């Protein structure tokens, strides 16, 4: 009986530590999501983590903040980084993106307070620190 239990334990351990395959990596649903309740927008807003490409696009948008020549240009670059991030990370319950790049201008017409709340949560979910993000924008 003890041998059977040990054999069962070992087989479970080996299955749990099996090597990842190309298929298991590419097929994994690894964009962990969160949500915020935003009643002003009609209810719950679902958020996904960024893909590698979206993260690079966001970091590139932040780097443009350093390149701005004046405060108006800086403000425009900052809002574009914010609403671009929302367009990439706001998803439906099925984890499918709700917005496209074409929606960025319309997202820019939304309340700064609400956009800020969603932006801050996306930053948190993606492991960016708000302080580090703001510092990157200043440098």
C-alpha cells in the first residue's frame, strides 16, 4: 500500500514538473486579467496584462515624453501614452480587446479622473510602478 502511494506521488510530481513544450507555451492563456468597477462607464471594466509588443509600444511612448520640447507637447505625449495603454489593456469578459488604435482619440475625451484610475490599475497589473513610470516620463 505504501509503495502504491509513493508511486502515485512520484507520478503526480513528475507530471507537475513536466517540461513545457512549444505548443503549451504558445497555447497558454497567460494574460492574467483584473477588473475595476466604473459605474460611470456602465459597470465593470476588465483589464488584461500587456503582450510583449504592447509593453514595448508603451515604453516607447513614455520615452517620447523626454523628447517633448514644451509643456503642451509633453502633455499631449502623456495623454497619448495613457489612452494608448487603455486601448491595449481594456478587454471584454472574453479577454478580447474592446478598442483599437482608431479609438484612442475618442478615449482621450473621457474623464481624466476615470482614465487615471484605469491607467493606474493597468500599470499595477503589469508590474510597472507608478512612481517608476512617472520618473521615466520626467527623465
